[in-house]
C-alpha cells in the first residue's frame, strides 16, 4: 500500500531540546535527573533517547530473519526416562534437545525413535567434558545405523576446556576440530560460558569476550588458525528480568564479537548464541514465573538468540506445583510457540533496530564492555 505524500503532516518532527523542555514542564520543578537510572557505575541509562542522538539513522544488525531453535534440556539420569521426555518434547514442538550425558550413557537408548537429522542435538555433562571425540564417534555410529550421513546432523557440544583447572591438550583439540570438520561440519564443539553470574551487565560480557579471545590467541599459538577456531565456538548467555537491558546486552555482544574477529583478521560472522535464563529469575510464585518467562524469552529472541531454552515455571520448585512436570515443560515450550508461530518474531530481522532507546543502550553497553575488555 502506497502512502500519500502528506501522510505524516499531522505529526511534525520535534527536536530533543523541545521534548526535554516539555518533560521539564510536566515534572513541575522535579529534577529531570531523577528519571535516569544506573545499570552500573559506568552506565547511566537515558530514558529520553531521540533521533538527535543518532548521527546517522541506525541500520539492522542483520538482514536475516531472527529465527531460533526451540530447545528443551533433558537431564534425566535414567536413559529410558530421558528418551521418553525427549519424545514428549518433540511431539509437542521442540526443535532442539540438549542431553546431559555421563560416561555410561547409551546413545542408542537416549535417542531411540528420534530422527537425528530433523532436529538439533546438543550434548553436555561428564561424557562431553572427559571425551568429546568419543561421544561424537558414538553419535556417528548411531547415524550410520540409521542410514544417515553425519554431515546431516546439526548441534553442539558444551565443551569448554579452558574452564578446566588442568592444562588444555591442544593437539587433542586440533584433532577434534579435524574430526568435526570432516565428519560433522554442522557441529560446534566449544561452548564458552561464565561460571558465575554477576549483577553487572558489563562484566559478564567482557569476560565472555575475553574467553573467546583467549581461544583465538592460544589456538593460534598452537597452530589452529583463528578462522578454524571461531567456526567451532558458541557462547552460552543467561538473560535476566530487565527486558530492555537484556535485548541491548545480546545485541552489544554480537557487535563486539565482530570487533574481536576483525582484530584477528578472521571472517566477520556473528557468534552463535545459546541462551538460557539466569538461575535467580524465578520465585515461589509459579504463575508469576510463567509470565516472567514470556518477557525474558522475548528479550532473548529480539536480542538475537540462535537457540533458546525457557525454564519451566516450577524448575527447582517441583514440590510447589499443582500439576505434573509435563505441564510446566509444555507451557515453557508454548511460550516460544506463541512468539514464533503466532507473533511472527521468527520472520523479523533485528526487531530492535531503529528503536532510539535500544540503539543508544546497545551502544552504551558495547562501549563500556570494550573498555573493560581492554583493561582485562
């Protein structure tokens, strides 16, 4: 539909100065500074973001649609029970599964009746920490039994050798990358996470970026080119309850990782973000948790999550629930279905682009994180 030339004639532009003058008048003598708030000592959030703050109109971070995988974690210690949960999740709309596996885990039992090439498959736990190559080999044997080529499988290993207290065996890591590149080209093997969650939105991002840069630097020192290393990395991020801040944090991190890659003269590819909820976001009010999950999922999706796990409302509080866990898990999945299938979030490219408030907050966070990273 074409718009008439005078469509916006009734809405004349207003400068930021005029806007602030009107706000000051409406406050009737109350100080304007009372409306600003501080995320940290260095980040003072301006609630009056305006086009005048932008030297040029902001552009979307990407032209690609903001699609993401709906993930469910499967943490059952008993393999048959874990398989039943996985099948239930897939039946009711999960697109991705993350299994916690130990050395005794039986992949044929865990993945029984699951079409390996239809979904994303992620693995974490002791089996991944101790022998990621062996787990991939077992997955390859299972794929062969199903008549599937391993290049059709898609997923990640939550393997973070630099997080261990023992020295990294870089020859083993190089061999692992070679195995993945030849047999599992759609897998990433290293997932970087922050072991402690702080209330400083700048500090966590700076430490994640530093860990990513450590992998690039140490890998290069041991003969693994930055482009190969970057292709094996994903970042595990946690979102909290501050809706706008979390959107800006994820957007800022994506931009800053490009800066890191640029410094290493590697191809500029946005990082893969695996997003979950912080451990402290829920309370004993389970219905409040359901509502809270919706806004946190929105912030993760709008910020650019590639894979999202919504925490069931009774996670860690199962004794308080009036319904079985199957209900809370289904509600957690349905939150993402509403965003993707009914609200159309998966069809938008960088939905936050053009919001003066979010653009300015993204820039503020990115600037402070980069400064802190330089100090680290």
